[in-house]
C-alpha cells in the first residue's frame, strides 16, 4: 500500500499565495475591531512561509479573515466542532474551549520560563487608564520596557512565541500603586471590563497574579491593560495556547512470512503479528511471478498461482501506534 504524498510548496509559490491572501483579506482585517494594518500582513506572510504546505493550501479556502490563522495553525475550518449546549439549572450554557479555535488548545511553556514584554518602571510610565501591548511578532519590547526572554538571569529578545497564538499565560506584578483599585488584562480591542482582574492593594505593596488572556491574533496589538489608579506594572509571558500540532504515527514494517504456493493452487498467507500497543494498518504482499494474483485479505495475503511453477509468497505487516504513553 503506498503512502499518500504530502503537498509541497516552493518559497516562490508561498510568496504568491501570501500576496494573494493579503490582497483578498487586507481590507477585512483593517475593518475588524483592533485593526490589522501592516502588522497583520507581515504576520500572515511569515505564517504562510513557515506553515506546513497542507495548512497553507487550507488557508486559500478560508471563508473569512478570522479563518486564516485557524487554517494556518492547523485548525479545521471545513468542519468546525462547536461546543454543545448543556443544561444547568433553568438555563443553558455553551462551554467554550480556550481561544475559541473550534478545537482543543494545547499549552506550550516558554523555553526559558518567561518573557518580559513590559515594565513600566523602565520607561518611567505608570499606568492609569488603558494601554495596548505587543506580544508576538515583534523584534523587541524596548518601547514597552520589556527585555525579552530570561535565561540564567540575562535578557534576550528571542521569546520563542508562535505566530497567531490563541491565548497567552501571563504573570502580572504591580508596584507602587497610588491607592486601592483594579488592574485588568484583556484581549486588545475588547472592552477592558471583559478582562481578568488583579486587585490592587493600598500602599506600596501592589499585587501579583497569573492570568490567561486571549490574543487579538494579528491585530495592531495583542492585549490591553487597564488600571483604575496609577500603578507600575511588570508583565511576563510564561506560555501560550495553540491548536495542537498533529504528530506523525509511529510506524514500522515487520519482516516477511514467506511460503510456497504450487502452480494452479490458491491460498491465504497470514502476515506477522505486530508488537503489543501497535496495530496492523496494512499488509505488504509479494508474489514471485507476474502470473501470481495476490491481494490483501483478512490480515494477510490471498494468492492465486497461474504461473505454471511454484512461487514464493511473502506477507509483511505495517504496524502503527499513536505516539505517546
């Protein structure tokens, strides 16, 4: 049984697809809450140039600008699985998967533990009111007071963040507040009231919390922050959520069972068994002569010998298992 070939795309083909997608969807991206602008087109181009060919081709069938990052990151836009409503008390709720990419999301911690994207003390700019912040697809965080990834106590701009992350896990530390109040972290272009809350303590103690916040995904900014009182903030990203990456099956081919089949005879030849935890997914059947008709059947090979001489018949199993425990 032949293995299906994966589609291939050259760099020039990817560049053409990226230009076509930008021409088709740029105005829609710009008109979204949160906008799009040149940042959206740069993110889209980078994603097209680095995503799997299968996902790039899937993106060409997107029906809306929101479906583009879903397709490029491996989500299913053809058959989105939306949560079923479940009754609770006298009403019903629709449980949402984190990030609403129509599929379960997986968490990836950053390789060096945390990425400092913002520190208002560095830029001498405490917050009162709202402010927007970059997280992904930016060369550095200097304008926000951030220093990038922390490794052995030193800063670097390489945070290992994926493009079009659905959500981020962030660590928030607040210092030197002017008084008691609330600090919010929310998806950019959404009302700040929708964000997660960190309660600001009176005096100089401030507050801290670990939060999960959805990303605006290709907007002019990724997240927003709000404070009801003047306060300094330090924000670190510690991980991100994306649709799970499909992992190739763990497969191997057994050795062959070889038997002889006389001229004018037919027979069934079982293939070797697979190791425990592996399943037989196909059988490789081989006859010695072209006049031997042979095909897969019932976990082995069925053969008919019209060659006029005795023929060797070989049967081997292709065994596969889903990777992991």
